[in-house]
C-alpha cells in the first residue's frame, strides 16, 4: 500500500470515529414522542346499514325490465330490450344483490349476537367463546323475531349442548 493512501485512510478513520464519539454523549436528552389521538366509535347497525344501502343503492334496486316495458303498442324500446336479453349479466347482478342482502343480514346478526352478550350469559372467554359463537350461531330469522329474553334462553340452551359435546370430547381416550 502506498504511504499516501495509508495516511489518507488513517485520517478518514479518525475523522469518522471523532464525529461518532461526539454524537454519543450522555448529555443529549431524549425527546418524548407525541402520539395522535385515537377516537373509538361504537358500532351502530342502523346507521351503518343506511350507509351500506346508500353506497350500494343502485345494485340493491336492480331488477330486469319486464315484458310490457320493452314492447309497447306501436314500438319496441331498444335499450330495454338490450337490457332484458343480457341474461348472463342480469344473473350476475341478481347474484350480487343477493350477496349484498346476505351481508346486511350477517351484519345485523353480528350487531345483536356479540361476544359481550354471550360472555354475560355463559361466562366463556377466549378461544372457547369464539368456538361457541361460531358453532352455535343463530340465524337471521330467529334474531329478527326474537326478544332479548328469547336470545338469552337460546344461548343458554346451546351452551348446555356445547358443554356436553366438550365434556364428551375431553373424556374420550
């Protein structure tokens, strides 16, 4: 190695270690980090359902044109005839509409059949609570027509069945 290059490397190393040593002084104070405020909004099914219907309003109100709307006494509405004959596209739109309605029903069941309600009735928590809620989930038609007392009774009844199946699984060798 040439002597000039060796002196140059030594100077760079000393300069780097000097600046590094200066930045590691114990006198520097750590500044606290200010976090942004987080607002937690309680889930409200009816407001969310209205927003859901507003967002997907066009898809929710879809229906295929009827025969008498396409053919009039003296003329044929070409646009409505075209829409009526698109069978595959109409089938996809109807399937999407049914999927949206099923999603809305699921959101309603989730708003009533909550983990806090099941925990209050059964005293389950953790994985056993999640397992119970997944296996013994009531349907939309039951939740829609049931009072709070009916829901409590159903949860208690299903909890008895859950305990029996859990005990039978645990007792098998």
